[in-house]
């Protein structure tokens, strides 16, 4: 799934990652990568659910935290998102490009 994502073939990434999740929902990183693919397809509700599940499984997943914080800011929940983004400032800000423009 990640190879498809990195090649910007997001529908295939989602299919591969959903299959990986179906086979092993505790596979490290599968929820986070699925969330990123959903963001790329503007399937934001599903992305939020995937990032939330990623953090349930791995509370230290900085990338999932970053994406949820950015989604909060984009949704207008600045007071929720900014503290998360500041805490995750080590995450490359280039990832903002992964978010669809409003």
C-alpha cells in the first residue's frame, strides 16, 4: 500500500491497505498509512477514523498525531489542533502538501 501511496496511486493504496488491515488490523503503521491515503482522496471522515485507530494502537505515533492536528486546524478547531501541531513540530512541515486545499 505504501508503494502505491508514494507513487500517488491513492485508490490502489487504499485497496492494498484495507486488505492489509483486514488480514491484520494490528499491523504496525497500517492505520496511519490508510489515513494518509484517505486524506489524499479527500475521504476525510475515514482518514480521521484511521488516524484515531492508529493512535489507539500506538499512542506515540507522531505522524498520526500530526495529521489529526492538521485536520483539526483545517476543520476550524484551532484550539484543538495547534497544541498537537506544536508538540509534533519535528514532523516535516512538507506533509502539509498532503492535505487537500479547501
